[in-house]
C-alpha cells in the first residue's frame, strides 16, 4: 500500500515557464509562446526551476537505459525524439554513448551532479526528477530519474510536454523539475448507468490517463450484465479477451486496472457458493494481469435479504447489513487478496456512500471491516455541489477507513440530454489531507469526458496549485490542439453545456449575461445598439459547431458530441431568426416578423427531434443553453405577441429546473395524467406560478402535486399567494399536503397565482395540475366553428388560443361554401383583425364581420400574414370564407384588435 501523501512542494517558477498571465487568460501553462501547447506541463509540477542552458535537439541523440527505465518509458522517449526530428538514437545500457545530446532514462547520479541537480532519492512513490541542461564541456543532457518505473514514465511524459517545436531544429529548455503526486489514487471509474463505453473507448481512455499522470481506471459499468446482474457468470471468451487487452494497455500506461464486481442485487452473504463465484471472477481477471479489485455494494436495498440463512444470522437493519458486508469483504481481503502476489488492498463502495451521518450501518463497517479495505464515498450527496476538507475528515472518521472519493462528475446518466462541460469546481484542495484520492465517474461520452478528466489529473497530482477556471481553460485548449479559434468555439459550446443542476445550477452563464445586457439596452429604447451587440454573440453560437468538428484534435470528441453540435447550430439559427424578428418589428414589417417567428418554431422543433444513440440520451433531445436560449426566444415571442395584440390565455412557469420533457406547461393542460417534474428538490423561495394573462377575478384554486409512482414529490411546506402585478403578493393559505385547494374571497382580483416553498425539500416536485378559476370580465372569448373540420389531433380552438405556435389545421382542402367562424362572447368594437397562417399552407379567403346579424366584407387574405381594417364596427363574429380549391388551411391565430384595448 502506497502511503497517502500530503506534501506541499516548493514552486520556483520563472518566465517563460511560469504560470503568469496565461492562467488568467486561458493560455496553457507553457514553455513556448502562448499560442501553442507544445511545452505545456500539466499537471503542474511540485517544483520547477528554469535554467539558462537550454539546447537544440541534435539529429543524433544518445539514449541510456537505467535500472528504473522500462519499455514503456523508452517508448515515450523514442516517440518524443522522433517527433523532434531525431534521425538516429544511439542506445546503451548504462554506458555513456558520447553523443552531443544524451537522454539518461532512469538513475544517472554523475550526470545529475554535472548539472548540479539533486537526484530522486527520498521522493515519494511515482516521483521523479527531470533535469535538462549542459555540462561544463558543452554536452547536452536530459535526465529522467524516477523513484520507480512509474516515476520514470511520468518523467518521460513531462519531457513530451517540454520539447518546443522550432523551425529547423526543436528546442529543449533548460529546466530542473522535482515532482511527485499528492494523492495516491488519481483517475476514473466507469461506473455510470446507460450505454457503456466501447472497447476502443476504454483503450483510448487509459492512454489518456497515463499521458496525464493518472494511475487508476476502475471497470464498473452498471449496464455490463456480467458486472452486476450476471455477476456469478464467467465472462464469455471474447469479452474476457477484451478485458485482457485493456489490462495490458493499462499496465503500459502505468494505470492500475481495477476490476469491480457488484453482487449486491442478489448475493447470499452466508453462501460459500456465492463467495466462490465472486473469487472465481476475480481469479479470471487476476490471470489477465489485474492486481486491483473492488466490490461495490451501492444502489441496493440493504433491508432485503436474498436467502433465509442471511436473515437468520444477521437479523435486520443497517447494522445487520454492515456486519454481513464486512464479513464477506474481510474474507475476500484475508483469504484471497493477501494471498495473491502484488494485489492492492481491496476496495468497496458502501450502500450509504453519500453522507457523513453516524448510522448503525457505518458503525458496523467502522468496527468490523478489515482496516486495509479502502472505502469509496461521493461526498455529502450523490452529486454534491461542494466537497470540503471538513466533510472529507468526517467521512474518514465515520467510516474508519481510507476514503477514496468517487466523484460523480461529469457523469450524465442522471441528466439525460445533457453534456456536462463546465469546470470541475467546488472541491477544496485541502481535502487531499484526508482522502486517498479523487476519481471521476465520467459521461457516457468517453472522449468528451476528457475536458473534466484533465482537471481531475491536476487536482489529484498537485491540489495546492489547483485553479478550477485556469485548469478548465487549459483542458479546452488541449482539446483544440492549442488553436485559438477552436478553443474559443469550445468555450462557447461548453458555456451552452454548463447546467447540470448540481455542481453548476446556472445555465449558459456567458450567454445569459449577454442576453441580460441585450434586454436592458432594448428596453431602454436603443434597439439598434441592442441588436448590434447581441448578434455577434449569437453568430458565434451558430459558427462554433463547424469549427469544433474540424478543429478538435480528437475526432471522437466531435463524433460523440454531434447530436449536441447539431442542436447548437439549430438553436443558434433560431436565435438569429429571433433577432431578425425584432428587427422586422422595428421597421414595421409585420410579414417579415411573422416569417421569422415561424422559422424560429421550425428550427426549435428540428432541434427537439434530435436523438443521440446512447442511453439515457436516446430518450430525449439534446439540451443546449437550456432556460437561457428558451427564455430569450420566449421573450422575443412575447414582444411579437404584444405587437400583434395576442393575449395568451394561460402560462405556467417555475424557478426550478425541468427533468427531461416534463415542462411547466403540463401543469395547466387540463390533464391530470400529465405533469411537470423538476430535476431537483425545491429550496425556500422556489415556486410554481400561473399567469392568467390579465388581471381578473379569481375563485377556486387547486394544486395537485405528486404522483402514484413518486408520492413524495411535493412541496412539504408552502404558501399559496396571488398578485396583480407580480411584485406585491398576498398570501391566501399555507399547506403541508400533496394536494392544496383554496377559494379566493369574493371580489379577489389577480393576474398571477403561485405556490412558494417555505422549507428545503429532499424530494423533487411533481405538479399534475395547477388550476385557477377566472370569474371576472376583462377579455372577449372567441369560439370557433366551421369547415373544413380539423384534422386528427387539431381543433378549432387552436385558431384563437392565444398561442401562435399552435394552429387549426384543416383535414381537407376547402370546397365552395366552407368558412371558419369565430363568434365573440359579447359584441365589441373591432378596429381590425390580423390573420396568421403557416407558411407553405396558405389558403385564400374573404374576411367578413357580423354586424347586427349581417355579414360585411372587410377584405381578403392571400398570404401567411394579413392585417385588415374593420373601421371600429361593433361586431358579433369574424368569418373567413375560404376560396374553393385553396390549400387546406392552417390558421395559427385570428387576432382581433379591439378599439378599447389598452395600448
């Protein structure tokens, strides 16, 4: 067992190898000019000193193998030299080849002495010294002096980052590095639900880990049946061969392949046959070269036994489960792990892996589980926003074992439709003093996960210098191969893929700031300036995907992200059309505005039709800039509606995020079988709200929360409130039940009604219906009848529902005598009427109004947008008399403009 390290190194950096202004601007930590990554050193070394005796790399280079070199480190060095243009490598085993430039691979104390650099003696495991410079005779040397073969390999990887490409002859900067890892375990655990990675994904992944000085890959995909459901069954020969190749590739990259077997769904702890089945599976992997093993017991019900013998021996409750698990794991550790040469201490994932509270279960593990077993822990929460040093210390105390943080970032199996590309934030560097390591549970998308993994490498190696923002920028630059244009495109794309509801509750913060500034300028009256400032931001969204596809160094990144890249283009184009809509309104171009509005809807519909091939993302569409893009387009729509005179009948909103497609509109659709579903528990102040569209007298209110399959998904303590203006609120009642019903006092007027959480809620929120009875006058209702009859799935009401995104769609083309009639709930003076039809399905018609029982013509419609003057007549109905042989009508909205309507 390697000791937990908490050593803070001395950092002595001087330009140009220093982390100076580049850390703030996103320039990689680099030994070269800031427009490249060739000299990037990441993770940042514990100690680095710049020397003045750099040198060109000559065409002939000597390579001296030492006792702490191996084939893997030699392979990396030879690749570096070949890339630097070296024509011949003169190789010896310990003898000085006498070449102008020599690489000493492994210990070379005389050469280090000549360069006046101390050797690696005394450094922790995996540590190394890298020294490059010239001796007094003018010969150039690079010494890669590892404490062990892992350290030598890491020195070789650092060499690969330091060599600077230059025209003619590459350059090796003079440098002295003393380096070692702070955390024992650094890497990843493929532990997500949904589509597992491919074999090629895994091979590439361990290559990435090794190149970034990460030493841990744990194989634990939840949807590998032989890992979980069929844990007793041996792997088929082809699958076992793949695992063997993966073990070998891991070893070549100095990555410890950890095989995890998850028997908790149906194991009988007292069964010797089940114990033997577990050991047989471990033996099979041991035979392939695996030397690290894990028994995850997460995501199971430890109150359920799977054999009578367990119930009889252990009893019930958390303490019983802790004892049963401890006895099984102790047997594995003592009877198998400790008898096998070279096997690391056993790891386990407890059933209570997500908190630090004292429980009978944890007490049993603390007191009965073998002290060598390493315990996984996710922090306080399954996906916590922060993990602090104090929490880590509590975890170590309450479990009584070494703690390995299984960090559920950037895993997206719980966030269907989302790529998680924000920075790796909220982890205190000082937690390294209390844990054995931090490993990432990545996304279903292996290549895209490298953005976060880059920062895991930096936090695990040298937490004292970890800067989450700077590390994130370096990660993007690496994916871009140092190209500034591609890096900027990745920043735009990552901003749109920030929201995860946990570490990053904000969505698209950069775009949000630009949109906020836009509306402030627009509402201040400077429309031209507002559009001029936001257009380039939106254009960058549209342009980013194409730049990423051609610019990223890893084609797999673009392939895995393609659904999201395509959705980004479409949503970006929708925003462009939205800005064109506003520009059209500014120049009084109603037809142009309506054309843009329809294009916005079509582009969003196309974006929502996209499906990624991987589970769980195949169940929904890619989320891009959620809430921010949608809110911008919705507000543009409201500006357009206001210009048209469209008054929405009813809208619903919430301060909470939305789970998959369970949008707020479902709570006001009149169907209790549909529902809004949040993606997190409501906090104090979170709300669901209904907007009646105008102030009116209200009566009965009903809020139906929870559902049969999740009865606890309701606000446990809330206040039902109403408001006329959305600013001043009056409380109607408080409740603690899943169904809230109230009646407003006679004469109560409101436009808004909301239910507001008063306390924290552990469960998410389901709202099946939020109904508010509108009693008073204030608007004229239109009731539509006529011919042609609506097509299946459509209705007459959609022509006057206050929503231009919906439409009455006729089931056939009109014939002579067909007409669509919108009858008023009460006569009213009509200034004019606008008829909106969908482009591509425009029917021509004469427009008439009913005045004292007589129909009077006011004009004709022959295009998608038509606005007619009605002269202020007191009317009872509006009629569209269709021309025979016209296209089957699709009427998005009939919009009356009343003489007495407020302006």
